[in-house]
């Protein structure tokens, strides 16, 4: 198993160097599935997969990998730095400070941790004072509302936006903190905005909600032509710590969006791309962030949740 795991690690590293982060994640995941007994190798696989997740904007998944790597090797500085970076992106500044301090106890002069510790402390203070924080790492230009609406009409996208800003040039992510659905709040989504890549394709911040457990996942840059199943395979390559019954497997999940105006639910086909879903006549993008709900198939919770609601299939 160790030899196979090492082979997949090397394969993942090759994909990573080519910036093919999705394939890198698949390779690292295959390495972890070999369940070799070398904790250092497993820690490297988690750390490298976390780095690939990070570059795709999947900060919560990247953080989970950093946590697992640190459990396997508590002095693994790369994992600690990655975990601190994830907390920074997720605006968990207190946690970022704690991770930095843990790393500095191992290497007191680590420049990245020293600088990040100072930045987190400063941003934490600004957050307490209520100052708006936009710690955006995506390098592509963000779109104003007028530019985004133009993109909606171009390429026959036909995507409908629910947000109507008062200023025509106001950025589409304004009001993002107001997103709420059955007790969920998208605070961690602050700062991520829809943007165009070099090929003229839209990349959206997408929020996944898990109502049964009150949990969320946030993808900062979901390519409009990516399929939902591809993201599920990455997000649930390993079961999340809150899934104690081990039910959240990609093949065991159903995805929905809610038509709040009509109080109706629409079940998505996981094989569909984000663009295909956004083009549905009853899908309205609220505050610049598409939102999807995930349930375990035929679970008692989902039956109760859908009680009294009309459910459609796409």
C-alpha cells in the first residue's frame, strides 16, 4: 500500500505542477485510499491535497485536509501554514491566530506565520469594529452589476439575477451577508465574487447547505461548465467529521434549489453543470451567490423537510 500511495502522491505532484488541481486532488485521494501505515506519507498526501483544494478556492475542504495532516504529524509546518491560510480566507481570524501561534512554537522565525499572525490580529480588530472586510485572493477582475448583466445576455446564458442594487455600478456581491436560508448564514462567503476567467467563462461563488446538520460548504470559484458531481467527489472524498452515520457519500446525495416565491423545490441532476442549473426558468441568483441544498437520499429528515412542498425534477 505504501508504494502505491507514494506513486499516487508523485502523480498528484505532477498534476499540481501543471496546475491541473482537480486531477491532482483525485490522485492524492487515491493515495489516501490505500490506507498505508506510514503517517508521514499520509500527512503529505493530506497536505498536498489541501494545497490543491486551496488553489481551487475550496477553503473548507483544504482546512479539513490540514487538520488531518496535523493529526498525523503535529509538527508538520506546511499543514499548519495551510490551515492558518484557510482560516484567513474563511474570515476565522481567531482560529488563524491560534494556528499561527501553534506553528510559531515549532519555528519561531517562520516569516509566513509571523506576517499572517500580525495580519489576522489586525483584521480581527477591524471585524470587531464592524469594518467591511474583503480579503479577496482571486486575481481575475470582478464584475459590476452592469457587466454581469451583460455577460448574462451574452453566450445565450439567460441567467436571472434576484439582486437589484441601487447603484448601477455596485459590485454584485454587495448584500452577500444577507443571504439566509432556514437558519444558515453565508458569512464565510464575504469577499468571493463572480468573475470572468481568461477564456471568458464565469466562475461563481457557490454555497452548499446541509440542513440536517446545520453545516455548509463554500466554493469560491465554481466554473460555470463544471458538473456538480465533480465537486461532490472532491468535497466528500473523505467523510466530514460531522457525518457520524457515514451517510454523506456522493452517490447517496440529492441536490435541490428552492423557489422561495412559490415555496417549491427543484431536484438537480448532479451530472448537470452549474450553467445548466442557473439557466432554469425558476432559478434566480440571489446576491451573486448560487445556493444548493444537499440531503441524504430518502432520509427521514428530507421527507420531513419536503413535507407540504411541491418537488420538481430537472
